[in-house]
C-alpha cells in the first residue's frame, strides 16, 4: 500500500527521527512511502535517501501563501492511501492537518488522513484532529492520556481514536562494555563528575533546560558538589543557555554537545536522564531510549510520561518548573545506589516487554492495512 507522511517542520527531533525510521522499515516491508515535507528538511532528505517519493514545499512561504501550494499537496495526497500527519503548532493561521483536509476535500480524494499526536496543548483546536466531516479521518495517539483527552474533552468519537505506542529500538539501545568505553572516548567530562545528568533534546524554552541548570547550581552548592549536567542538542536557545551557564558560574558543572544520530553513547555516559520539560510533551522518545539502556529517569509529570515512569520503580516524576523538587528527587535517587540499580533494571524490563519498536512498527502497519481493507 501507499503510506504517506506529512511532516510540516524543519526540525530533526524525536518525532522526525521516528518518521524517517518508519519510512525505512515500511519500505523494507515492501510498502511504497510518500513524504510531504519542507524542501531540504531533515525528514525529506532522510526519507528520500531511504527510497521514499518526496514532495517538497517552502516551509516559510506556505503559511503566507497557502493557495500557491494546494496543487503540490493535492498531488502528494493523491498518491497516498493513508496520510499520517504529525500535529504541529499552527503558524500565521496555517495548520498542516487542516490544510491537508482542505486539499482532500477539494480534490475529492479517498485518502485517509491520520493526524498523529502524543501531545495535548490547550490552545489547539478540535479541527487539528478532525479537519472536517466530509473526508476520511482516523486519529492515532501515542499515549493513552492523549487518547482519553481527545475523546473526553474534544468529543471525538472513540471509534476514530486509536492508541499505538511508538516504542524504541531495544536491540540498538543496549549497553555493553564496548559501548561504554566508546562513550567515555567521545564525551570527555571532568574525572570526578558524578552524578552526570543528561538532557537530550532541542534547545528551546519548552524543554526546560534552564530549570535543569538552576537545579545543577543548587546541587553543586549543597549535597552533590561534583554534579555535572550534559546538554545534548541544537536549537534557538543554544546561545542563551551557554550565556546562562556563564552567568551562573556553572562552567565546571555543565558541558554542551551537538545533536547526534547515535544517542546510545550519550546514555552510556550519563547516570540519570533528566527531562525537565515545561509543556508540550507526549511520550518522549528520549525517555524510552534511556530506559532501554537501563537508566532510571527523572521527568516532568505530563501527558504520557506516567505511562512509563513509575515513581520509585523506573524513576521519578516532578512538577514542571519546580527546581527544589527536581533537586530533591535527584539526591534521593543517587543516594541509594541499590535502588538506583534496581530502577534501571525495571526500566529496561519495561521496554523489552511493552515498548519494543520492532513490534510497534508492525502494529502501525497492521493498523494502516486494516483501514484500507475496511474501505474507510
């Protein structure tokens, strides 16, 4: 069948990596993959290299002159049986799933639109998930929290909302003595750094890196004088964060590293994966990957996070933005090494039994085929 992905962003975060991986897996399974994404974006380039057919457009201009791109989108949608559209924030009145719905309607296409989301943002509109009633629409949620919210708060019919966890590559995210040695070669930190707190993701406000830096300052001045924060990523806040470190006199306690396609070596270098996000999270891939590596995690309590982070079992959750609370649970986790190791084992077991991506990709493919078979 012809599986399409609409990825209206130039970013290369966890969602975009998942799309590119899904494209490769489905191509290997003999499916035809079509990508609708900004020209020269990460997703467009990765998927084209994997053998997908790519339709590109100008990301900046489409929000200003959407009518000029209706033909491109309609042509792309016409060669998709299903069109999986990540629900991204609106910009200048433009929204990708709404625009896709307009193109499907005006083109009288039978393509099934599948808005995909793991994030609930209060200001998002119902139409981002169900653009209009005259086209075939099914929503995929990657957290049960999101599924229940769309049904209960947006009154989307339950039969139109399906939960499929994305999962992670358990085989790839497995620690060995060899990978640990390589990790220490790649990522040079102070010899006495402990615990090493990892933060992996886009450098932007919603990810809460400033909260982690304030927490590191609090810990360094008190119970954990050798604490070290390892920030890995890229994004618009990078310069601000580096200036923040200088202003806080944290140069000895913080290291920055650029985005990598091999995050497993990061997880082999850190002691605790921290996700201090302030808002707009679903079920972050970075949590799944770190837990697969046998790391306990400390995360903000939001959306689907409680579906994998069980307090005292696989890690701890804190309220977003609470520096004192984040500092306290890090001290609690690190001060009891037996519990720390036990939580790491529990985290790994959970990924092996319920979140193996090989199984989850199969579930996505089975779902797409069922929609086509049902003639929706």
